[in-house]
């Protein structure tokens, strides 16, 4: 009887052990190319109030899509120290509907759209040039530097999963500042992640599937704040610990005040948001 119980225990432990997912993270390789695509869509109904009465109502639908191709030129162990980046797509759209009349607003073309840059770390500072080694405009430099301010540091997302074994149902808590580097870019740099939780669900085609939940906030200005709660799925490569894709959606709440007709009015907005991220490794 004791022998049977021992064999049963060994079998159960074997099943539990087999369920564990062990993540690897090989150092970045020179010549490797990543194509990153991020998309944000926000649909919010906004009411402007004064003394408790509604003055104006409108619906605001805004979409931002960014696609970049990054080729690694130099590395230092786990850190990328130099890369070539091409901004292949930057598309901003906004439709404001008031009194059932939609008004399409297209943002100004980004100065980095369609351009290629070489970004490197020199003496702890990020340096940006064009492919010929020449200095771009200050506007271009500001955008690229903001996107790659952490160049030269080991990928913090990888460090969360690297060499870690996780069982289905296990929760991984990610520091907000790490999640910001993944789920925001220069277009949404003011967005702060308060909480990021990943719970391993299953494995599919060498990728770990995590149920993901984020709490985020954005102080649009000194008087207005935007809070977002989103949830969905994130796919993480077991072999490289890199995030391959993420699709999150949830609610948006806008509160605050703004000037309208020379008076300070209250802003009350509710809506929904969708965030998608994909990474293609070449």
C-alpha cells in the first residue's frame, strides 16, 4: 500500500513538474531585426457641465498606429547599444462627433515617418544620427531619443521572465515602469502604469499565453486625468522571453475641468479603449 501511495505521489509530482514552463532568454544578436507594431484606439463620450447642467456633449474616437523596424548593430551582453530604426508607419486619426455631425481630424505628419536613424549609446547618453551619420532636426531627435531612452540597458521585460519557471495559474506581477516600456511609446509617454498582472493560462506553439490586466492613468494636463483599466491576452516566447503579441481592451474614465467660453467647466467622460502590440522577429 505504501509503495502504491509513493508511486502515486511521484506521478502527481511529475505531472505538476511537466506543467511548469521554463523561459529562456538568449542575448540579442547583431543583425537581428524586430518589427514592432502598436495600435491604440479610444472611443469616449464626453459631457461638459457647468453648475451641474450639461453645456456640451460630444463623442471622440482617436486611433494611433505605429510600426517600426529595428536592426541590432551592436550589443553588450544582454543590452543593445546600437541599432538602426526605420519608422515605417505612423498614423493618427481623430473623429469628433457633435450634434450627430462627425468631424474628421488627421494629425500633422510626424517628422520621423519614413525615415531611418542610427541610435547608439555614447558615454551614457543616447545619440541619434541619420544613416549617413548626419544630425537630424531637433524635433526628430526628441522623438527618437524618447523612444530609445533606455538603450544600453538590458531589456527589463526579459528580466522579468528570464530563467523563470512558471506554472499555469501562477501570477507574475510586473513593475509599472517596466510595463510602460512595453505598452507605451513616444505617442503615449505620459501614460503611467499603476499595476500590471500576468497569469499563465496555457501554452500554444512555443508561446506562453498570459491573462493580462493593467491599470493605467494619464494626466492630460494640470486639470484633467484619464484612467484606464484593460485586460486581455499576452503571448510571450518561451525561447526568448520576448512579448510576441498582446491584445487588451477595457474602460476609460475622464474627469477634470477645462476652459469653455471663458468659464471653467467640469469634464465627465466614459468610454472604451483597445491596445494591441505585435512583434515580428526576422
